[in-house]
């Protein structure tokens, strides 16, 4: 206690004797000026108020969307639905990470790891040691005090549930794809484990076992933490592990007695469909994609020198945000383009859906169309009606409009597996394309007509739809 008092006294003297540029005034913490960055492929939706719900006759008589004036804050939203190409980037990242993790584990178990035999200190050894965990590759004698402490207390121990929890993958060594150039038998063993067994192959085609492509992440259940009276922070941290590969069989399962094998075989992976919206993803997979997108951007920023700020998390839009964005600034409109009609004044369809009496081809599309098709709405967003329905973060409750807040309304209920989908799709009639029509699907279900797009909160409150341009 005496030592603490003495230290405090010395610190007080040092502060009083030192010169300060703030002249003793309350000037706040100084730092680099923050400049907002518009996320790639997104558009800014200004915050504001709007009348949410059915503004005309509810022809289906569902009565789950009475009118209600609500306000939402500003946010960025993807201009298009997430495309096959964009989702494949996620799948490829998971595949790359899975292979590297398996290589690193086998390197340790076989005694080939850098930490086990001292090899692989940043040099290419031509063996599986090149892929050992990156925080095992440092020479203990050259470690900084921080690195040594972290290695002794975290990297080499992990947690009770996961001994590899804090280990970092080595992404510097390139993966070898040519089977003739595999560096050793250990590398061959790992690559072989990633593919379906030979007896499951046909026509000489051996494919990746997509069930092994899992994305694991943790998140904080803020809703539960805020409502809890007691509990430690770690009590509200949740861990999720999600298989990321889309269910391509939805093209067959969704339509009995219908020939859709070409879509099952080619739609997700073939380059011809790269710019088409991804389908066959569950609500959980869409959520996992958002977590990965945040992680991917922050990893890049962390690699840049002198960059300490993380991006705001990417997420699924709430139901209110989705409807507000779909309206594009038009009040009480039936569709994103305004009027109650699905054709332009020149007789052209304004969205991809099932017009007339089930004539799928009447709008120039049999299934989905490219994500940047038809005209954008007032917020520069494509296909907020038709093409594919879109997952939202909100749970579905037929009576939710009666009890949700008028400020940023949302029904976040993890126990409710019915999740709101909006916008209608290529296989729906015009009623489901209306900006106010509500529908739902179960969170663990994948469909050939449901995709998603992401949003990111805008940092600040000054951007609203009521601001006048100067």
C-alpha cells in the first residue's frame, strides 16, 4: 500500500511538472480524424420515417401488416442481392482455411511442425512444416516479450473446449493444387481427406466433400446480456459452426415432377451464373456470411500499418429496414417503382416474377436473372421486388406491428425459427412483390427462390431523408 501511495505521489508530480498542449482545459481525447468509408458495392440509405404496412387493400386478407409510422436510422445496403460469385469467395475462403488448419494440425501430430523440430522458420522446406501455425514459427530466442507471453499463456494452451483456439493459420505459404507437386505424403493425406472417397465418385470426377466446409464464429448475445440481472460477459458469448456450401438440390426438391437438373448441376459453381443471386442458403448461412464479411474486412485493415479502427459489422437487415429501403423514398407506394402496375408505360415488365397465369417466360426470364437487372429504385437498389426473396434478421410474428417500437422496430427472437423473407421471387405472383407483403420461412430451410443482401450501420445520425441538399 505504501509503494502504491509513493507511486501515485511521483506520478502526480510528473504530471504537474510536465507541459501539456491542452493548457489544462477539457479538450477531449485527441486522435486522427475519422472519415467514413462507403463499403464496396453498397449504397447509403438515409435514415427517416415512413408508413410501414399495407397502404391499400390486403387482397390476401392476411391482416399481418397494418399501417404504422416508424423511424429507422441510416445504413448502407448492398445494391444487389449477394451473387454466386460473391458467396463463392466465402466458400473458397472457408475451404482454404480448412485445408490449412488440417495441414497445421497434422504437422504438429507428425512432428513436422516448426515448433516441434525448429524447422520452417520462415523458409520453404518443401514439406508440411511450411503450413504449421504461424505463431509457432518464431524462434523463441527472437520473440518479443509480448509474443513470448502470448505463446506461453494462450497460443500453446488454448481453452478447455478448444486447444487450438488462439493459434493462427499460416497464410503465407501457397497451397499446392497440382497433385504431381504435392510436397510430401502428409500433405497428400490432408488433401485426400478433403475429397469424397473414390467409391462416391463417378465418370472420373472426384469432388470436394462440402460437408467438411464449416465456418465457426462467436458472437455476443447483447439482447440476453442487456436483459440479464446477473452474469459474466462470457456467459453471453455464443459459438456457431455452420456448413457454408449452398444446398444445390433445392432446384429439384422445391419442384416435384419438374426437370431442373441443369440448375442443380451448374447454377452455383459455373461462371455463367457468377452474377446471378445465390440461392439454397439458409438463414444461418446468410448470418455466417455476414460474420465472415466483417472478419475478412477487419483482417485486411489489421494488416495495414497504423490502422486501429474496425469496420462496423455487416449483418442482415431488419424487416423495417428492408421495407424502408425497398420503398426508395416513395410514400405509400405498392411497388419499389411506385405505381400499382407491374408493367411500364411501354408494356415491359418491371421485375422478374410469375406474371399472368403462370407464364414464367413472359418477363424474359425462366428462373433468376443477373443481380443488376431491371431499373433501380430511388435508393439505387436493384431487384427489391422479384428475382429472389430475401432473408431479414427479424423473426416473424403476425401481430408484431402491434407491439414493436416506432424507433428502429425489430423482432429479434432466437427462439422463433420463423424468419421474415421479403420481396417475392421469380416463382411468385405479383402480390408477393409488393413492398408491404410479409412472408416467412424457417431458419434451417434453403430454397431455390430465397437469397439475401447485407447491410452495415452508418456511423452517425446526420444523414436522414429529410436533409435538404445544399
